[in-house]
C-alpha cells in the first residue's frame, strides 16, 4: 500500500541512492514542524565525515518533487532534521479512497497463500474455561486479519477423542450417573471431578432415566458413556463458541484419523525413526533442539499422542493444496511449549519446510474482581467457565481484553475494569467514537455521499494520517500474527477522532462536506477494526 509515509520514504531512498548510500530510514510524525520528519542525516555524520545539516541539504537537493507530488514542501532544520509537508489534496484523496472502498479498505490483493489455523481444540471432556477463551479470541481474530490480508483461511478444530482421557470421561460420567441413585457409589481414581461432569450425568439421566441404574461397567457401558460424553461436550463447546462469536470451517476427529487409516501411512514415511526396548522412537534430538528422543509407538503397540499429531499436521497441510505458499498455524497454551520442537521436527522430517508450520503459545490468565483473584467457579467447583464469564461481562469485553496484550504475555483480566462504561475502558472509548461519528453524519446534509476537496485543519490532518496507517497495520499483523496491535491502533484512532471533534467546527462550517467525508472515513475504519475482533458496532451509546 503506497501510503504517504511510504512515498516519502521512497523519495529519501531514491535520493540516498544517488549519493551511493543504502541505509534504513526511520520516518516519524512531526510534532510541531511539518507532517513527517527524519533524522537520517544525523545518523550519517560519522560515516560520511560531514555535518548533519550539510548531509540533509544534499538529500533534499536529490528529491524530485515533480515525481513525488504528494510532498508539498521539504525543509531542513538544525541540527540536521528533514521535515516534510504533505499536499492538502493527499488528505482529501485518502479520505475519498476510504469512502469508496468502505469495508474493503485495507484489503490486500494477490495470491497470498492458503493458511490453516487450528485453535481452541479443547478436549471434549468438559466445558470451555477462561484459558480456552483466550485461545479462541486470538485464533478467531487472527483468521479475520489473514483473510483481510488476502489469504485463503481454513479454521479448524481438532477433536481429541482418541486417547485415554475419553475413557476417563466415560467412567466419570458413569459414576456420577450411578450416584444419582446411590450417593456412595465410588469415583474412579483418575476421574474428572468437576461439577460439569455432574451436569453431564444429569443430562444422561434426563435422556435415559433409570435404564442403566446399578448395571456393571462393562466395555459396552464404556463405549455408551464415552459416545454420550463426547457428543454432549462438543454440543456445549459449539454452543459456547457460537455465543462467543467463534466458528470453524472444519471439525476433525482424532479417532476418525485412525478409523480411516490416515495415521500409519504417514508414520511409515518418517526418516528418523528407530526401534528400542520394543517401542518406536522419533530421533528428535537430531534437530539439535529437543533434549531427548520421543516415543511415537509404545512397546504394547499403542500410539502416543505425538504419533497422531504428526500425521494430522501433514494431512491438514496437504489439504490446503498450496505446497509453496501454504502455512499451518497452531494456537496452543504455553504449557505445551515443550511439544513445539517435536512437532516441528516431525513436519520437517516428512519433507516439508519448517517455516510452513507456526505455533503460537499464549500465556495464562488470572481473572480478578474487587482486587481478588477469581479462582473457582461457584457452580462447578472448577476453573471459571467461558459461559459464566460471558454472563458476567459479555462477549465484546472478553474478546477485546484477551487480545489487547501480546499472546505471550500473562493477563490479569479485571472484571471490574472491563465493565466500566467510561474513559478508563479503552473498548468503550473506541465504541463511543464510532457512535459519535454516526450521530454527526445523521445531523449533516452532506451525509449521503460526501466528497472531500481540501483538508487544512490541523486536527483533521492528524486524523487522516491515523486512517492511512490502517492498511500497513493489516499487512504487519498478517506477517507477524500480532493481533494485539489492533486494539491500541483503534484506541489511538479514536483519540485522534475525539481531538478532531473537540477542536474543529464541523456542522455549519465552510468546509463541512470535506469534514463530514472525513467523519465517514473514520467511522468506516473504526467499524472495520471492530469487525476484525467480531465486536458489536454501536450506532448510539
């Protein structure tokens, strides 16, 4: 995207090229003098053995203003800063471009490659909790950003329904079901003891009454309760995610991978496996980053979780049908950090490029209320569930605050703070700016299709400069996966809008149509940004 900032940088690079200089350029918004400024001449003093002021003047002399018509004026200031003024028509052109593109402003074109994003993927052994909520917020927002950036995105949820945790779930529900009739019925040693399992058992009773009262826990019962637990868990997971504004293109069952014989053919293709003590090992230490080799098939013939995961990663990559540009992204909790190298090594061992598998690790969350940590769910006796948190603060507050910080940073999620409807709450400021813009548009006679012609107001120009940063932000987030850059950008944009609103006469001014066009553009970008987070967009507050 050729923003004014990029055009100015290009003009400096061209001038330096004429001087046989190749050096990174930092361009900042000027605070008091001009629209943009660079200190490049100051950084070249020692290298060139000249005064910065002389270097700056030489750079300016080599900039062709006839070619770079967006630059209206350039001045050199002591001790060697170069300050740029942007043509007023550039501001108007930017506004009109935004209003023309509307919701497509910031879209990137061209074949950017297909991306599979696997996120949440909570075991179907209970309800979603606050940790799953952070995973969902990061993954869903990242998918929206990647699509905005021109990628074909597949949202995938891996259902971990093959391992022993499903047997533990079945036994746990069975025991809780029997306790409905006999409160002294024992729980298995490795059972799930959260209150959600009591609710699972109650639902089983609602469907079957006393049909299985007092029966022996046979293989048939294990399969019955296992199937019920899986389906009831997934039903509730999908229900809570839908309420959270999160959806998936694909739910992939781990047990189905084995049933369809999709695991073993892949495992046989691994190049660095070996046999030891009756088990099959993967030589992950040969990559130099794992502390020991890993078992993929146990001595009793059972596969480890890593075994299925190796095959699954290759399968979803192949399904992208984009071997050159395709990428798969996993969003995992930080407790899986030791697992990263094993999966990356196996992916490379199968012949794929290591850089085509990205794993994002997010840190833990503490939920705070009234200055104290909320550790337990009163209803379930377990971690605070997503549905309880939704009841407490609502979807938007959770989504916004869970991506506001870098995914590798720990979060204190303060329920009191996120519920504040004032300027201490950044989400409130952003939403209020959008609502204010909507109301201003409704009051103006130019609200149908305003065209900007000239923007001379200082606060209006600063707002336009913020709006022009949006496409570059999309490109940066799509490249780095740093979705946490979005909330502060929107907050800064809302701040620029509020400064413009507070310091500029809009309705009834001589330049009302241009200013209303700017308001419409600001409203568009605020809405676009909130849409990427799947937030509700208010017309009034």
